[in-house]
C-alpha cells in the first residue's frame, strides 16, 4: 500500500506542469545617498585667436552649497553649480568676467528644469567673427535630459543667450557651419 502511494506521488511529480506567463524578478530599489551629490570641480583654460588678437578664456565649475538644493523623484539631493567665465587680453587685463548660476538661465528653460535641473556645463565652443561662442546646459542630474543653450559674448562685451535648436551631427556640417545637404537628385 505504501509502495502504491509512493508510485502515485512519483508519477504525479513527473507529469507536465502548466507554464504561466508570469515573470518573477527582484524589484530594484534605487538607493539614495544621505549626502547631496556634487559634480566634480572643473577648470578649462585656453588661448583663443579672436578679432585679430590673442585672448585667454578661462571657464571653471564648482558645486555651490549656497545655492538651493535640487531633489529628484526619489528624494536624492544634488548640489547646483556656479560657473566662472573670464576672458583676458594678451597683456593680462580682463576683457570680461561673469559668474553664472542656473538663475541666470531661467527664462530659457522650462518649469521642470527650473525645479529639478542644475547648471551642468559651460564650455568654450569657438570664435566666430565678432563673437566668442560657448555651449551651456541645464540638466536633470544623473540623466541624459538637458536643455542645450548657446551663450555668445560680443567684442563689445554684450552677452546673448538662446536655446540651441540645432543637433550636433558630428561631421555633417560644412566649413561655413551650415548644414551639408545630400546632392543626390534621385533621392536614393
């Protein structure tokens, strides 16, 4: 009798089981740091030929505890940054100097970036005629989401800011900076 009961159990255990569509995984919980996250200090110095003379362009980034803390959806805190831009003449005299925070760019960014974004970058791009051009970005920390901005400094010390609406296409630009069109007439 015991042998018969064991045989039934063995045969029923070896039978095929109905497979479900359920996928079982572990839930990944993003851990938040107790301390606010800071970007690294950054400093870039370069000499630039502009309007027939040599200039020295210096851009630096430092996390600033004096600025409001930014939080993401999980409550992680981030320290916003302050950037310092200085353009000096060849003799060392200062042509232009300014400190930038996210507040300077508020009119150029949407509301969600005003609340959840930080000033991530300002970098020298090029000397273009009467202008020195810089690329700037306000982004959501630790994501690929950002608002690209163009900051232009004129030879008269005027600063102009606009959103960068052109995609960087890595090599699809001609020497004049204009987009290069495909010359194929048949569209293939």
